[in-house]
C-alpha cells in the first residue's frame, strides 16, 4: 500500500511539473464533497437509500417469519413426534437458507446499483469539470483525496490555495444542469 501511495505522489508531482512547464494552471476538486453536496449526488444517494430500504423491508418480513417459526417450533417441538420434528426442522432450515440467499442477492443488487449510479455520477461530473477547465484554462486537475482500495482516503493535495479549488464551481454547474433536467 505504501508503494501505491508513493507512486501516486510521484506521478502527481510529475504531471504537475509538466503542466506548469507548459504554462498551464493546476487546480483541485474534492469529488466526495461534490457528491455529498450537489443535487445530483443527493438524488443518487436517495435512489440507493430507497433501493436499500425496499429490500430491507422484504428481508425484515422474512426474518420475522423465521423468528415466528422458530418460536413456534420451540413451543411445540417436544410435543411433536420424531417425523414431524424432522419436517419442521428441515422446513425451517430451507427458510433460513432461502433468507440468506435472498440477503446475499439483495446485497449484490444494491452494490451493482450503487456502482451504476456512481459511474453515471462520475461521468456527469467529469463532463462538467471539462467545461470548467476550458473556461478557467486549467491544464491539470487533481482530486483532493484518493481512496486506497476502498479502505481509507489519503489526501493527494496536501495544500492548495483556495483559488485553485474548483469544488464549489463543479457543484454549482452540476446543480444548474440538474435543475434543467425534466
């Protein structure tokens, strides 16, 4: 992981040096802030949250049903003959297996939906950023932080003058475009 961080810093320095040598400007954007604060980002967050909540309701109903069946079996288990006990246990086992499979399927669906929306958001954000970069005559744009294997964020811009940050401009442009959407 240290190699990855150092490589990223080295490449960033190299690109920055080339951009400055070519007479360009460097700027940076906090993409997480853009996602958190823009109308489009909030819309996508809401879609994923609603998607999650709808799946959670289904799983909660199934979990309640399994709990009811377990409670019922605990009360009646000793009164049932061996064959009836075995049938109840197998039925309960199938329900639990089905529940676990459904939970895994829902988790995969949510991850896929989240990835799909993230890719769509990133594309729209990059399109807006390209427009701003042309207007501002910026040669290189850095992301303020980078995710390392989705476990931690590491700052890739340790310091930057506030006038080099494009985050608020990106949010404003994304919001304008979102307001124009039907």
